[in-house]
C-alpha cells in the first residue's frame, strides 16, 4: 500500500540522489536523515518532524529550535554524545558540515603520513573558537581518537562547552581554555613547549552585525521564507539566524580576511608549535589577502582544500613552517 499523500512527489520520484555526493566520502551524513532512528534515540525531535512539500519527512530548517533538536539527535545517534545543549542564541552549527571539515583535516595529516590517517591520543588538535557547542572536539575525538584543546574569548561559551565535556565523561580527551585577550589568537593559550599536530579555526566571517543580518536574509531566501523575513522587518524585528550565533561568533573588525591575517602573523611567531596551521575560509574574496599574508610570514608550504555542502562552497587553507625533513622527524617522534 502506498501511504504517501495524494499528489505528493517524494525524493525518489524526483530522482534525487540517495547520497549527498558533495560531502567527504567518510562523512556518515551523506545519506538522507533517518528520522525514525533519530527520534528513537532522541524523542524530543519528533515534535519538529513533519512531511515537507514533497511528502518527505523533514524539519523546518529556519527554526533554530528544530535545528538544535536535530543536532542533538545526530550527535547522540552517530557519535554517542548523550548530553548536549546550548544557551539561547549561541551558534548551533550544521553537523554534516563540521564533520566534513574534520575529515578533510584527517586527509591533510594522512598526506604527511604516507596516506595513512594518524589516529589516537598522540594526535593533538587546537580548536580556536571552540564555541559553546564544542562540536569539533566531540566529533574529532569520536571519529579519530584525537586529543583536543579548545579556546574561546567568551567565558559563557567555555562554561557551556565544559558542561558538555563533563556530562559525557570526555575530560581526559578535551581541554578547554579561556582566551583572556580578544586581540590574541595563540598567545596566552598555547603553553610553553606545547605542540599540536593541527590547529583549526572557523573564523567569524562578517565585518559587522549589519553584514551578518544581510547574510541572514539570504539564508531565509534560500530556505524559501523570504516573506516571513520581510514581514518581521516591517515590525522592526530581525529574525534570528536559523543556526544562531553571538556577535563574537559571527563578526569581527575587518571580517574573515583580517582575522585570518592576524592568525597567520601570530603563527609565524610560534613556527614550531604546530605542524599544520589551518583555517576555514568562507569567502573566496579573502584568499588573495590570505596568500599575501602567508608569503610575508614565511610559510614554507601552503595548501587550499576545496569543500562544498549543498549550495555553500568554502575551503580550508593550511600552512606550515616545517620543511619536508622536519615534517618527517615530527611524524617519527609523535605519530605512533
């Protein structure tokens, strides 16, 4: 018996791919969301699931509460994270995209290791701007067994991330540190003689809150909810981002390019503290300035790794101050 609504067109009818082929091959989120299994592990998600215009089960991705419930269910089902929550208005990132970022970073390390991904607690990763969600360390540790140090300039974000770490018994794998100086990135959180195999960052990419709101409008248009956005503007209210976000998570002076150029300049003062420094770059227009900064800083090698999730395209820029011989010695000394 066919129980789909009369006239409904399902993803199968449309010939939609069974997998999101633009995601990394190891990404466990390439398939469609299995809402039955997700709800079985996280019953609160059921309140947000309903048939979409095509008759397929989905959520309203413009609703931050629905996005948070989906994230909680995904973290539970796929990564075994039983306790996860966020204060209102903090960034609630899409799990598939964050997982993609980590899998591409694993490939970067594999390129320095004869094609074999180094796994386990000997691999240390510095997550700059870990956020209240703590998603990168949670996924990276579960997928590869890596150890993480997460930093943030927001005490409330660090406090919430610590609650997540403690509630899931991950204190031995994930360490959190408050960055006391908003102007600093590595200084003050990287300890003397401390080394990392990777640093990673998803920097704030807007130069102002006005620019962030413009980005919000584009997201609502992409989600087919432009009329709601314009109605809310008429009532002098700005709709929240569906993925939330505090000001420090969304924007900084000079935007993404200025932030990353500061990161590069600081990394040059700690050249031996990290094998590969990396950052996500959301805007292709930021790349020329970033490449100039890398050349000025004296980076010996840099790589740009293209990524795509749905309609969004971004890339990882990675750089190192270690030559091939030094990288080989690093691997022999640290990667078991």
